[in-house]
C-alpha cells in the first residue's frame, strides 16, 4: 500500500464547523464531504495552515484550538494507508473562498458528519479534536462564556453520536452522567453549569410535551432531544452574550473606562469607549492581549488604549479621568457579589474611593444558584519558581462585595441586587431535570 500523511482541519465558528464537498476533479473521494484537507509532507502543522489558506482564504481569521493525535486507516479500494493528522481551529469569520477542489461548502453542527457521505473516518478525525469534559476542566486560557459553549458541544456531540448510531436505545442515563461530569468540570464558572442545565431541562421538557402530562422519568428521553437542545443552547449562548455586549457598549459609549483581565463580552463592548486603561492582569497578563486588540482597532475609530501595571490601578483611578470601571465575571452570586479575575476586588474598592462607578458585564447565565465561591489556584511557579522556602498564593478569582458594584450589565439590561436574586431563582428551576435520573 501507498503510505500517505494527510491533514484534516476543522474550522469552528459559533459552535459549527466548516464542511467541504470534494469536487469531481480531486484524485480521491470525489463528491464526499470532508474538512479542509491535503497532503502533509514533512511538517503537518505548516501543511494544515497552507491548506486552510488555499482552500478557504480564512487563515488570518484562524487560531489553533487543538491538534489531535494522528491515526492510521487503510483503504484497500485505492490501495492506500492514510495517516491522518487532525486539527481544530477557532475561526472568526465565515466568508469562505474555495478553490477548484471544492464543489460546495456548509457550516454545520459537527454531528451532521454522522448523517452524510464523508471521506473515511471523518467523525474519528473530529472526535480527536472536539471538546471534552477533561479539557474544559484543564483549560486555563479561556473564560466562562467560551468554555460554556464547549461544554454544550460535548453534550451535543455525545448525544448526536448516540442518536445517529442507535436511535432507539435509551441513552438518558449515559447522557445524565456526561452532563454531571460537565457540571463538575469548572465549578467556579456558573455559565457552564447553567447552560448545561438548560439544555438538559429543555430536552426533558420536550419529552414531556411529546408524551403528554407525565413525569419525565416515565418517558423515553431521547438522545435526539438532547442533541437538539444542546444545539439550540449553543445558538442562544452566542445570542445573549452578544446582547450583553451591545447593552454594555451603549452604557459606556464615549466614556473613559478602566478594565482588567480578559472577557470576550467586555472586549466586544470596549470599542464604544473613547479611552481604555487596561491593567496587565498578572500573572497570566491577559490584559496585554486585550490592549493589543484594542490598539489594532485604533485606526478604525477604536479607543485610545493605555496598558498599566496591576499595582498602578489605584493610582490611575486617582489621577486619570476615568468615568467607569468595566469588568467581566465568571460568576455573579445571588447576593450580588461578583466573582472575577483576582484584582477585580481591589480595583472596585479603589474606584469606590474615587467615586468611580463599577459595572460587571455578563450574560444572566453567569448568575449562580448558590453562594459558593470557588477561587481556583493558579500555578505557583507563575509567581515564584526560586529555591527559597516561600509559600505562594496564586488565586485565580476573587469576590467583589455587592455594595462595591453599581450593577451588572446583562442581555436583560442592568440588574441590581433584586434582579440578580430573581434570576438565581429562575435558574434554580433548570436543575429539576436531575430528578429524572
């Protein structure tokens, strides 16, 4: 057999991936659906990027999310042994520009792979780079909005696999176990739990509606219903996060604001400000990337941007003309406390001293249903890796008192303490699906 190394790349945008149907002119599998693919001669990483550039024109919009472990498959019909190197890239745009190798393309939920004629083992390729509960638990680079969507993708992918391969089987107990692993993956991030709970609750409600007025545990809660609810949950997550960002942009338009750490929702809103002061947010220094992205928009009427040390935050608030502090949130507690990257509490208290209002920006899905704070500890070596006998504290999150926060800007508008408490009550209702275990 011929031994050939190839790359298969999945471009992911808003929870969907790009599939390309191979044209009649290609040498293998014409008419079949696949990812961005091509021969990998020598360096698969370079080949993956070259193929994305050639087949889609989207390389400048792509960021590597995961490189999967290669695997080998044999196709006796064409006397070839393929070694497949799978990749997943997060892609900011959808304006695909195809070449002669592609007859048509679609952005679809990955589980559509299971329902189409594809190149061999395309689902196996995707499975090696798709999200998992373990990777969500270990991810220290992304915020809760991003990881909550990944959690819904895990639920969607497993439910879709069950639905496509054995649609008549009762998979509810297995899906409950998967959902519970996701609930435990990042206890500090309320959106992960709330969005998984909503998907499972919607699936259970769908089963009740289909079967009549009976308890959920008497119904066949199908994998298809869970897959559908997870898909809808992904689309809803992007929609409410964008609405929260739009509401925040309306609040801060033309202002001078101070921020810290990195929140995708906050970053989307900051373009409306006239001036932004960004704390570097040690030890991971997420603020540096935020400042760079804001600076890149300066030529398009973006805000003037100043990066400063964390230690200078109180000084900046005291000496610069700052109208408002705007931060993200990993969780909003029912009593109005804001859990966010360490440094938020100090910035809020310093702002209170100077009479500067403080707003958190977050979708209402980030409201917790309990008052637990999960600080998470970062790598001690990020603070000190010397040989002295020194204890190290590197908490990832802190909790800012409710009376230090002027309000939480959500997709529903600005919520005060009473509004937050009402949302918490609403979200508690989404946990009732667990009674059907």
